[in-house]
C-alpha cells in the first residue's frame, strides 16, 4: 500500500474556498491538487455572475490567497466595494489560479465522482484509517482516472446540489420527474434574460435569493401582461427574506430589495392565496 505522507492533498472544487484551501496548504508546505468539474475556476459563481453579492470585497478575500496574489503583483480591489459574481471570478479567482504556485496544481474539466480508501471495500475496516484516499475522477472527453491522496478537502459547494424541496431534505413526489422535464429551473435563473414572460412561475423558498427572484419576476410581469408569480414558503411569514434593515450585519443585505412595509402581503392570512389552485408552468427553487 502507498505511504500517505508522499501524496498530495486533494481539494474538490476550484471556487473561492477550494482555492483558499490550496493557498493555505502551500503555506504549510503541503502539496495541493485541485479538481474542478467546470471548464474554469469559479465555474459555479460564473453561473450567477450577473448578481451582485451582499458582502463587500474585504469579506470575500482569503488572507493566504491575498498573500500569494500580492507576491505576484496583484492589486486588491477597493475593500468596501460590492462585487458582482463575475468580478469575483475575473478580479480574484482567475489571477489566483494563474499564479505560478497554483497554475499547475489545478485540474479543470475533472469531476470527482467518488471518494474511497485504497484497497478498502465496504467489508474491510482493518487499517482503513491509515490507507490513502482514492478519488475517482471523470474528465471532460469521457476518460476516468483514479488518484491517491493523503487527505481530501471537499469544497464542492452547494450550487450543483441544491436542497430538495421536501421539508426533511428529501425530494417531494414528482420532483425528480419535474426536474427531468425542465419544469424546475436551477437556482437563480437570469429571469430578465427571457423564458418567463407570459408564464406562471412558482418561486419556492423564503431566503433572500427567493425574495430577489420574486421581485425580478414581478418586474417581468409588469412589462409582460399574462405573466404570473406565485411564492411558496413553509414559514408563517416571509419576514426572514426581507433585508434586516439597519440592524443587518451586512448593510447591503439590510437595505437590498427589502419591500416597503405597505407592499408586503401576509400570505398566511386566510383568503390571501388565489381562490383556485393553479399549476405553475415553471418553477424556480432557490438554495
Ligand atoms: C446569488 C448569490 C449571492 C451570494 N452572495 C454571497 C455574499 O454576499 N456573501 C457570501 O459570503 N456568500 C455569498 N454567496 C454564497 C457563495 O456562493 C459562497 O460564499 C461561495 O461561492 C462559496 O464558495 P465555495 O468555494 O464553497 O463554493 P462554490 O463557489 O460553489 O464552488 C464550488 C466549486 O466546486 C466545483 N464542483 C462541484 N462539484 C464538484 C465535483 N464533484 N468535482 C469537482 N468540482 C466540483 C464547482 O464547479 C465549483 O466551481 C452567494 C451565493 C449566491 C448564489
């Protein structure tokens, strides 16, 4: 069996957390290898690049990553500015991934599909804790390889594995079929980009992302008669979704898109929902 000490630490995902993990590993004299399923670093953030985040740059930058970048001549963005997702990728993640220290340690187009221990089937436990990790990786183009690692850091995020709709973290009946039929979108679609006008859309979830979707869809509905928006939440009121105002720890979140009190509607009150049960023609479930 291979000695773990000589092996790299495998990092799954080249988002901000995965690249930060790689930078910290290098500072500790450990060898990282980062596997990214997408074609580029920051592949998940790119998909919502059109959205501006709530936390300013200073909360989005990792200290070890900044040290690595600054050694390579990088200039930090203004710490109080609020970047779009696309800027996090172009002004931070791409320069970080391009540093001489990291560039050859990142494998894009490489999806980790399984993690096991070398030589350990399910029935074997003796020596398991000291056996190297074994990662099975599917590469773009269809080849599959297996790689050994002394440790694995899973920073694959949640973007590609959104929570199922059921209250116990399980899919509700019909959910898988609806997703397969394209009736449930991925989280945070660019609704202004088209595809929702003239349709009835059900937004599910009571977080800030859901609230933003409802507001974006309301704008589409205003410009396109026949467009309808329904919002389903489990909580008794949608208050959690509104920005926390002056008391919010993140000012941008506190202020952002919080509907004025007179425009809020308490859907928990009897009679608040439309009289008939209507089926949406599309559904957006937010993380
Ligand atoms: C609209 C929006 C606004 C947000 N605003 C904020 C904010 O203001 N402040 C804040 O702190 N956070 C915010 N977030 C949360 C934000 O997504 C996270 O803070 C950040 O992206 C987490 O980084 P990550 O590296 O953990 O995950 P991700 O950015 O999701 O990166 C994970 C990476 O792993 C890759 N991957 C996934 N599975 C595999 C696999 N099996 N094998 C290989 N690679 C894989 C993905 O392609 C992806 O590149 C926001 C999120 C959204 C959607």
